[in-house]
C-alpha cells in the first residue's frame, strides 16, 4: 500500500515546473512562486538570493509548498 502512495506522490511532483513556497519567521510571512524540479524523492526550488524569504529559511521553520496542479 505504501509503495502505491509513493508512486502517486512521485507522479504529482514530476509534472510541475513551478510551485509556491510559503514561510513564516523573522522576516514575517513570505510567499513566492519559484521554478522547481523533482529528483530522487526531493523537490528542489530555485529561490533568488535577494529575497526576505531566505531569511526565514536560514533558521529552523516550517514551510508550505503548493501547486495549482495538486488536488
């Protein structure tokens, strides 16, 4: 059963080329749409270095990643 769920998750992640990354931390609530790629059970997002969102990512914090493709 878990293998079936893993396959569905991989399929959902492989079809997107961009996602919204939301964080909350010292810089407040931040969100932005970034290009992304899925490889080997990891989702990589390309975040520009000048954004306040990076300040939130530099400390332990929760993040939320969403895409209009996912349901």
